[in-house]
C-alpha cells in the first residue's frame, strides 16, 4: 500500500521552495546592480565576477549530487542537508551585500570570494531540496503534484521578491543606499533559512535508497547514458536564459527605459499572474496532450508574446505589462512540463541502468540553472559594456534600445532555440507507462 504525502508535507515543501526562490531571486535581481551602482565595481568586472563564480560553483553541483546519492543517515539521503545548511547560506547571503568601505581592489576580492561561497552553500541546499521530491512518494502522479506545488511555491517566492524587493529597499532607505540592501538581505535570508529548515523537519523519504554501494563512475552513468535526460538538459540550458536574462536586466530596464524603479512592482504582478496561471493550466493540458507537444507549443507561443512588445513598442507600459504576463504564462507551462519530464528521466534511469540517482539528476538540473544564470549575467555584462553603461547616467536612446533588445528579442530567440533539443526527447506516454509497470514488478520481487 502506498502511503500518501500528508498535506503538511506538501505545504512545507512548497514553502521551502518559496523561501529558496526568494533567496535566489533577490540575488539574481540585485547583486549585479549592487556591485555596479553601490560598490562602484565596473560593469564588466562585476559581470566577470558573477560569471566566473557561477561556472565554478555549477561544476561542483554534480559532485554534490553524487555525495547526496551516497548519503545514508537516520534522517535519510537528502533531509540532513536541509537541516544543517540553511543558516549557513543565510549568513553567506548577508555577507554578499555588506559594504566594507575598502579599496577598489579589495572590494573586488571580497565580492568574488563572498559570491563564490554563496553559490557553493546554495548548492548544498538546492540539490537535496529538489531531489527530495523524487523520494517523497512512490506514486508518480503524487510526485508530480508535489513538484507542481513546489514550483508554484517557488514562483510565489520569486514574485514576492520581484514585487516586494524594491519596496523593501525603499523602506530601508532606497535603491541607492547600501544599508537598504544589507537589511533587505537579512530579511530575505532569515525567511529562506527557516522555510528550508522546516521542510527538512517535516518531510519524509518514502522511496528507500538502494543498499548497494554505487561507485562515482557508475553514478555518472545516470547522466551520460541517459539520453532523454541529456536532451532535456540541453533544452533547459536555453529556456532558463529567458528568466535569467530578464531577472538580471529588469532593474536596469525599469529605471532607464520606464524611468521609475517602482515599475518593478507591476512587472512582478505580471509575473505572478502569468506564471501561476500557466502552472495551474499545465496539469490539465498534460492529461490531454503529450509532454513534448505541450513544451514545444509553449515555446512557440512564448516566443511570439516576447516579440510583440519589441516590434510594436514597449514605451506603452500597460501594453507591455500585458505581454509580460502572457510570456510568463508560457514560461510557467515550460517549468512544470520540464520538471515532470525530469522525474520521468529518473524512472528511466532505474529502468535502464538499475540505479535512480535522484541526487545527481537534480544536481545536473541545478548545474544547468546556474550555468544559464552565468550566461545571462555574461550577456547583460557584455551588453552594458557595449552600451558604455555608467551608473546614474542619463537614459539615452541607445541605452534604452539596447535594454529593450535584451528584455524582449533575446528571450524570444531563446524560446525558439529551446525547441531544437527537445525534439530528440524519446520518452513517450506509452513507454512511460511500461517503465512504471516494470519498475513496480521489480520492486515487488
């Protein structure tokens, strides 16, 4: 008999992702601006710091995944990391937004080291938190529900920061005050740490790990011999750029194109309305159509909804916000579909290779997320450098056109490019059903 996941577990798992995404979104939205406009680090240098640290950290993700897969404790495989790591990542977050008033060279060194530390500690929480969703239930439908709730919670967390982040900064002194960033970071970090810790306390792991010791080499086979996973990861690398680019450029965009940082609140409202509606609609669409077709259709329509404001003018704020919401609707759909497909690749791994490897599968997903984030920051840094950006400069037409290009046309291209790898994703609905039957038979033997 399959034990169902309790309502309390579903709520705290969603809450854990809410807190985690508050943390990630706050960092994604404000760290580059904090470096360039508050600490006075040149845009190109700040971009290099974020990109280099993100790439180094991303390369450590698969290692963390393999460590988690080999973990055996009285708390389980993944829960120990949710119990002991959250408050370390909270401390690292606060460190990233501290202004020590040192020389420009030492400021760059501190910024580099603190951001690298933040990324490493974030991985220690992120990989086990997502991997927990694959062992919280033996029922695939229930796992998908838990993941959907987690994604909804994560989206709400991102929206809270998108809408409330600028209000928090204004409450503590404004977007030009270093103290405002520090106190805001403390607030977000404490909320995130407590929510992730609570997830570790309440959640249960119901899919027992294999008693066989899996070597690191065999663990890696979970990735490189899993063709559906590889094609999905290639697509996610591209589709994640849509959100990554927009998060990194959003504050620059609302300040220099629309002329008011307060418009970040309206963008956040568009995001929450679009993403949540897209996520809610997706399970119903998946009951009617294949996962691949839903993903491809979402990408095509998402690309069109990004292109319209760019072609017909983004100076009309209301018009642009509507299409923001529409594009976020399709982003929400791709988020749920891709995560459901990721869970299928774990079952495929157990069916094909005899080893689930939840930790390394989800760590490759976080690797892709971070690598996409690094590429996003590289794109933004290169764009700002190309546009000769300097803090507090007048909003020139050239700067506005460049920011509009990055905010709309690049995401439109990314939506379309993400379709190409997913065309080679091979797990069909019929094969998925057969995999589940075979796995259930093998587990009952």
